[in-house]
C-alpha cells in the first residue's frame, strides 16, 4: 500500500507547537500507512508542497506572502488534503483567502476546561468508531464559519452548538478542520488522535 506523504507543519506564536508537534507525528505514525515529515516555522515550505499528499497545519497568527498563499491554494485545489488543528483557525488573521480555505476563523474561547463533544455525522469516515458523545479537556474555540461547511461534531457554548470539526472542499482538494488540540495534554487524548489519523486518511482520498 502506498504511504500517505504528510507534512506536519507547526509554529507561530502563543501555542506550544514544540510540544504539540511530536504528539501529532506520533499519532500519525502508529498504523505505518502515513509517512510524516515535520517542519517548524519556515512558511516558505508552503511553496514546496509538491510530493506531499496531506498538510497537517498547527500554526498561530503570522503572515503569508502572496507566493505562499497561491502555492498552498493551488496545491490543495489540485486534489491534495489540508488538516487544520486548533490554531489553524487563528493563523493569518488578516487573510480572507486563507480563512476561506479553512472554512472559518477563531473569534474567542472560554477558559480551558472539560466539555462534551457530540458527533453530528456518525457515518463519516473521520468519526468512524468514535462514541457519539465524548469528553475532552481542552480549550474550546468559538468560531465564525461558512455555513456551507459539513459539520462533523459540535460542543455547547452558552447553550448554542458550536462546531468542533468540519470538512469542506477546495477545488478538487479536501479540507478537515479540528478545533481540538490546544496543548500537549489535549493532543494526547485518544479520541483526538483517532480523529486526526482518520482525518488524514480521509483528506488523502483522491476523487
């Protein structure tokens, strides 16, 4: 079986990407079907995505150059996969094209706490084998999002269901966004790891 060549990209401000990145790489390495390569902070890597099937992105704030934005968009639209983790929705805050690619963006968050996540589409590949309701200890992102995204999971905030995970398309490419994964502890959650791995497998599927 051909391995899924995956770039795990971390960096930026605020979040402990140095601690988080090894957790993501370890979670993806377990089944031996994902070939991971890790890069930190060097956004010029987004201009050299040829050869990769999936980009796993955990980055905060920052600024994209025109060349980096165009390269990422074209690579993804050609039929590749983008998996955004947590702060991927808080990257490049002033870049509407990037926000559109992800499908939404960070607005605020309540305190780090335990909360319940509910699966909305239990038949989707990404959430196969996951309980329809499960608990996490994490930082819940409150997001402004495109209503056309396909919401896979939600959690309550002030009595309102907020998305925790969604999928969307970008050209021929597939996007999976997972709002979980604030820190090392959160990334060690077994359900998070399962969703991450299955999200990469789904994102790598060619139409």
